C-alpha cells in the first residue's frame, strides 16, 4: 500500500466562481504542494443583474490549469490514475445539437430571472417542490432561469438541444458525453433528491424533456476517459479514470472533515454557506430556510447559503479605500466593541438566499449618525453576516443538533476578527483548520472512498488548526443586536416566507 500511495496520484480540479485550481494528491489524500496551480477569474456582471462567463473561455481556463499541473509534475515519478473534481453549483449553459454553446454560462448570482420566481410560486405549492427537490424557488436555480429563457429568449430556447451545468459541459468536451453526478443535478432545483431523477412536473411545466438535460451517471462509481483529442494532448492522463464533478459545497464539507450530523462546516469565500453532511436520507420535512442537496446516492448535504460573504467585505475595502491596509483595518475593527456602533446593516448587496429567499432584498444601513466612520460600518457589516448565519444555524439545529463548527474559506483565514465575531454571535466554539484546499481535498477523498482506497471519509482526520472560543458577554450584546437586525429585516422586506 505504501508504494501505491507513493507512486499513484489523483488529479484534483476545483472549479469555482472566482478561480480554477488544480493539484496532484497521493492515495492518502495528501496534496503535492509543488503541483498546485490557481487561475483567478471573475464572472462578468451586467447592469441588468447578470453574472456570466463565456463557455469557451471558461473551458479554456480548465485546459490551462491541467496543462500547468502536468508541466509542474513532469519530474514526478508515478502515474495519475484518477481525476476528481469539485465544481460550483447552480450554473446553467445551453448547447445546440452540435454541442456549441447557445448561451453564456450563467452563475448562481445571475438575478435576471427574478421576476419569474413569483410566477413559479403562483403555479406550484412551493413547500411541496422544496421538499421534493431540496430547493426553494429563486433566481439562483434552473427553474427561474429556464422559465426566463423560455419566455424572453425564445429563439435561443428553441435552438438549445441540452441544458447543462458547466461541469457537464466540461464532461461533454473531454469525454464526448454530457454526464452529470447526482450531486451536481441536485443543485439545479429540478431534481428529485429522493428519487435521484429529474422532477417530471417541473420539466412538463418548463416544456423540457429529460433528453434535453444531461444524463445522470448510473452509479456513483461510474468513471469516464478522455476522448482521442485530449488523450493525445495529455498523454499522462490518457488512461486515467475521471469521476463526474460533485458540488463544491459538498466537497468542502468532506475536505473540512464535516461528514456527520453533529458537525457543521461554515465557509466564507466570495459568498458564504453553513452546511451539515451525513449518510442517510433527506429530512422528511426540510426547514423552510434551508436547501438540501446530495453528495452522492448515500449522503446528504443540508444547509443555507448567503449571497454576501467575502465579496461584501471586499466591496467595503474597495469603496472605503481600506484595500491596502488589511492588517491595520483588522486591528481597528478588533479594537471596537461588539455592536458599539449601534448600526443595523442588512447584508444583501447581492440579494438574499437563505433564509428568507427575498428576490427584492437590497443592502441597507440604518442608524447612521455624525460620529459614524468607515470602521463602524465595516464592523456592522461583518456582524450582520454573522446574524444571517445565526438564522441558518438555528434551523439546522432543529434537525441536526450541532456540537462542533469547522470554519473554512479564504475570507475567514484572512480575517480572524470576523471568525471571532461569528463565534461570539453563534455562542459556539469554532476551529479553523489549516486546510487551504478543502474542496479539492474533499473531491479526492470521496473518489478514494468510492474506489475502496480508504475505508470511509468519516475516518479521515482533519487538522484542528486555530481554535476560537465564544465570549458570553459579547454574545449577550449580540443577541440584542440580532433582535434589532431581525426587526428591520422584517420591516423592510415583504415576507415572502408567508407564502411558503
């Protein structure tokens, strides 16, 4: 086994909103640091709410990342036997009969379909759909996006032979077949998470047939191989077995060591999420503010997502010109008292997902006075994100009884102050492991479990890293501030949840 670990590798791809990362891992799930590559990018934001990237451009970034890993590992003895991938959830791209893109790749933050959410809510019992698919009606999911395209881009809709996630498009280009995992399919909003198949009622309403969607891999262990073109380009990968991509959130939980009901993963990257993963069935009744997706046919992921996370903090740094003074900014925020500013910040610059799913939500700052400064506003924003996590945390606790929270994501690693604020708001101790590529690691570990190289992902140790302990006095202050936050939240936004 030792020689196998030493001489055989898994190529990991982490395909995200803001970057494409790749590296080699050994069969014990350890990364080879010298092979790591990262290509940063941003989806194009349009004035009407779009968040998109050209499909060919995005695919070229995948090609370059693989090229770079293979170049970096030229002198590495051994063989790459498998490829595992994590990809950002909720993307949508259309292709014609010849496999050419008919649309851009639409990201989760694309809100141009938001007006069709009310149409869907009028047409269906949203609670029943949510319990079947694990997804509320929201512009981040395929339901609203496909309805928008069908109604407002009729010619494109007619020309499109298949609707895919971006990871399915990658599969089509590399293998010649558009296959998807149950994990990726479960993030679309049109997939029955209990039957592990496309939802027939939603497809009928959208006037889409199952053949217009990617084929679902017949089993979790199904793998694919490169077509002739890419086998020639990447000789070191010509015999490698490729697993269909899983959702990045699912991979992140695995990589962070959160694969049981008592552990929650709290991640802040560009956006934010709090998730619990476990082996078993979906809850009989999914809490209204949460989503529920699949890791595979045996494992469930349930949680909530915030549209504003690290992107909000970056927006504040850019607009308040704090960008080049990160250490000084952090120190100044830390010096301020919990809720010492008296402000209420509603962190919905990119709209709201969990827990209210208000399509009309916008950011707001309440309670400004003449002594308010940029640090006050910044701290208020970080605290506000923590309050939104508290809403997710409370609903997760109704079904999971969380005893441990493991944090991850670049935004939290760069801001221990923010991590401590969240810890104090939740009244829950947290750890921030030194695992910088949790999603890549998670995809690799799941692949190794699937092929029997590790017994169970449950037994893989994750470094504890830095520990954060909550402060009772600050928690008491935050409880009152959270109540004020919720008061203004309910006053400013029509409570769509009442319709649920």
